[in-house]
């Protein structure tokens, strides 16, 4: 914005524009976001000098705000990284699984309960 103001002043010196026409030309050439903010301001600039000063100040404030946001964003990222490292240090060691010694197989009853007077065997009869 500062460069734009300086260039506009050089161009305006040789022109026959002054007063309100000069302000209109300045507004037409400036950044749309800054123009909108100044037009929507509670007390809008009236002279060309006020437009120069307020537009430059608004642009400077915007740039400083962006730098601050970037700085804070970097700090948050650093804090997240440190937090992750701390969490990794706190996590318990992984469990080591060991096999239990073999146990003898248990007897399992398959099917319905035994019928009285009939002996049950593990013999399988195959018919050919």
C-alpha cells in the first residue's frame, strides 16, 4: 500500500485531478478489501491525505496481524510436537506374550447325554 500511495502521489501531481475526483481515483486503484473496510468505517476518510494515511495504516495492521498469526501457528505446532513426544514417553512398554506350558487335553462330551445302560466309546465305525 505504501508503494501504491507513493506512485499515486507522483501521478496525481501532474494531473488536473483534485478534491473529490482525486479521492475517487485513489479508491478505484487501491486494494478492494482495504477500500471496503475504509468505506464501511464509522468515520470514513474525507480528504485525500486521510485516505493515504488510513489506507497505509490499515494495510500495515493487516500485515502485522498476519505475521502474528503465523508466529502463533508455529508455536502451536511446536507445542503439539512436544506434546506428542511427551505422550510417546509416557506410553507403557508393549506387553510380551509368553506361551503357557501345554496342558493335558480336557475330556469333552459331544452330543447328548449318555443313555442308561449303553457304554460310550471313542470308536468310529466306517462303512465301506
